[in-house]
C-alpha cells in the first residue's frame, strides 16, 4: 500500500497537462464542428467529406480501444503468447470486411447498416431489430470502456472511480451533442496519432535495449518470466477447444458487425474511398498490435523483477492492465509515463464518443425518424432527437459503468464482438448476397442471433454462477459465438425458404435492383450535399 | 437517394455482358481473399484448441516459438490481403464498373 501511495505521489504534471491539452483541443474542434452541423448528413456522416486517409486513421482510433492497448499488453505480460490470440483475432476480420462488406454497404446505405438491412425488406420491423442489435453491441462495449476508464483514472490521477466515470461520460456527451460525427472523427484522429506515437516510442525503447534483436528480447523474457518457456505457447486463456473456436469466431466476424465501425464507411465520399480507408486502417491497426506485443514482452523483461512497480505479493501495482503504463515509466521516466497515461485516457474518451454516436444515431435515425415518424421528420427534428438520445445513451453508460464496476473488461469486449458476429453480421451478409432471403428470415436471424448470444452468456458461468450465484452453469463455455452465429444463419435460411407470404415476393423481387446498385454504385448516396 | 431507374433498366444492366463480367471478376478476387484468411486463421485457432504444444515448439536454437511466428504472420497476411484486394479491385473490376456506369447511367 505504501508503494501505491508513492506511485500516486509520483504522478507528475505531464499527464495532467497533456490530458487537459487534449480536452481543450477536442472541445475547440467540437465548437468548430458545431457550426457545421446543420443536416442529419452532417450529424451522422460528417457530410461525407472525410478523406480516405483521415477515415483510415479515425477507424484506427475507433477500433483500438484501451482494452486493446492496456488489456492485451497486460495479457502478454501475464502469460505471453495468449495476448497474441486477441491481437490476431482483432485483425483477421478486416480482409473479410474489405472483400465482402465495405463496397456493397457503402453503395446501399446512407448513414448506418440498418439502411442496408432494410433496403429491400419491410423497413420498420427490420430497423427495430437492427437498432436493438446495434444498441446491445454498443452498450456491452461502452460498459467495458467506462469500467476501464474509471479504473485507469483511479490509479493514474487518484480520482475516485465515480467521478472518473462521470468525467468520461460528460465529455463524450459534449463531443457528440454539439459536434456530431465531424467532432467525433477529429477526436478519433488525434487520439489515433497520439496512441500510435506513444506505443511506437515505448516499443522503440524496448527494442533499442536489445539492439533490435528480437530473439534476444524473447530469450530475455523467457529467462525472466516465472512461467519460463511456457510463455511461448498457448496457455490458460482458452481452457477448451470449444471456447477457443467460439472466441475466434466472435473476434473474426464481430469486426464486420460493429455499428460504430460500419458507420464510418459513410463519412467518405464513395465506396472507393471506403475501401482505401479500410486498407489504411488495417495497416495502422496491425502495426499497433505488433507494437503492443513488443510492449507486453518488454514489460516482462523490465517490470517482473523491478520492485518499484510491484506490490507485496509480486503483482503489478494497479493490476496487470497497468503493464504498458509502468513500462513507459521504467523506460522513459516521468515524461513518458505522463504522456502514456494521458494517451490511455484520451483513447477511452475517443472510443466512447464513437460508440455513443452509433448508439444514439440508431435511436434517432432508425427508431425515431424511420419507425416512429415513418420518415416524415425534418432534419432539425431528427438532430434534436439525436441530441436527446445522446444524453440518454451517455447517462445509461454512466449508470452501467457504476453498476458493473467489477466486471472483467476483456470479457465485455469479447461479448460485444460476439453480439456483432451473431446478430448483425449474418443479417448484413445475407441481405447483400442472398436473393431468396425475406423479411421474415432477416427478423428471425437477427433476433435469434441477439437473444442466442445474450442468452448463452447469461446461462454461462460468468453471469449464472458469478452474478446469480447458482450452483453450476447451464451453458458450460465462456463465449457464445460458435453456437449463436450459426443459429442466426440457420434461422435466416429456414424462415426465408419457408416464407410464402406476399411480402416475401416483394422482398425477393427487390433483390435484382439492390444487387445492381450494390455492385456498381449506380444510384448510391454520393454525398455531394448542398449546404 | 433518388433513383430514376425503371425496372427495365435493372434488367438491362443485369443481362449486360459488362455486368456479368464484373460479377465474375469481383468473385475471382473476393473469394480467394475470404478463403485464405478464414482457412489460415482457423488453422491457427484449431491448433490452439487441439494441439497447443505444436505452437510452443521453438525453431532452431532460438527461443521464439512457431506460434509466435504464425501469429505475427497472420497480422502481416491480413494487411497484405486488404492491400491486394484494394490494388486489384482498382484494375479490372473498377474498369468494368465504369463501363457499366457509362453504358447505363
């Protein structure tokens, strides 16, 4: 405990100054963006005027959460190889998004993936289903980020958990309410540059120590770590084959079902720019995960036997999630420590802003404008609802962050990906490519996938035993996607081929026109807006 | 979002040689990308699931295991495949797309 207090008193002005500078700059941008937020197109997709490179960086900012940066480096620090399983899983979805989803999605939609799922089907029930899928994904992800933020700020800045969660919640609401997608995009951009720079510096210092000889670095880590050579092979993260495959499926296909990521494809002028931004994002994200892997191994080498960063039991001060931050301190002194702390905080802030916008726009665009008002709303009215929805999403996120204070962060991110893979991805993919699909099939697939994923998690040990205190779990595995994603595809198939309703005829007849537009871009939303 | 195309023109586009070629060319590009990354990733996951000791073996007299090489290789493969798709789809696929647009738009 003494060491913990010493660590807190070591906290220097660098972290606070850099963080306040980040807040000041992003609030300035929000003020600037607020004057450009006149139409729903501005609010949801920044007028489609973001360049491919900017969007690639912004996707990186959206995708690389604090859970990746702190969580994966912490996982590598604890057990070596296992951290790589997450890092790889987070990247392999991108070639799929590139080859199957990006272009048709951009050609068919306007603001979000519900536009695509409802293109030829009965739009109202489909939008209700799609927005529930979006909101479920968004809230799981938000809980993970809020809890991570609270814990991090508690350790780094000495603020109580509650006020840390409130600060994050209020700032993200300000960005989205006043600046919409334009402000959110710039928050992502700045954060992406900061986090890539910070991680590069730490990884460079680690490699510099080993004269850029990777083998020496790994050898030194093996010699230092209590598990020895075991850190070079799969460890205890995945206890059984089913869990391994289930997590793998969730991570790979979940990427293609994350609403806040899919929304970013509409901020660029056309499908070509959307593809280019995916390529840029994949490059930056892959580079980042390689850095995080090096940082994790660096933490093993430099922290494992360094009493400055260990508690009485030999664990890291503030938990294993602090590995990257402590390593920055050990290698770069107080300046780098302060810088990386501030970067970690801004990382969370940027991700929650993107999530809040995705969740709130699902309420204002899908539920309010298209379902409740049956498309008879004005831009002004819809933006007003977007702002109210943002406040609601933000408040709920703060409350959930407080309720789930002790929930495992990595698990919640895994769950968000599992819902994305089970509820959103199957509907998006089949609605684009399968002619015989009908409204009934889409609804069955979306709801079965969502309820299946959430239901299996409730029946698993994490909720059934740990929260509800039942004796044994009904569902013996940790991750649901291996079961819930095929369930969704099966439901889409079965309830479509057996559908003989009159609506089914309309749905199937609509495919050809949709197919032509998705493949050629003829008739696509072009974003040459008149201001 | 306004479409002034009549159903007849959808039919015309669908039956045009340019459009049919576009679909073939795109498929030749997207299916191998999807197949490669899915097979490579699930081979990796299945090895973790069923025979983790294989991945733990070190190569030569170094300390770096096969699993680490394969994992980092998958990161590179993902990047390479997105690059490949972007690069190649800017060639023939983009030309055919333009041809369809010129003819019907």
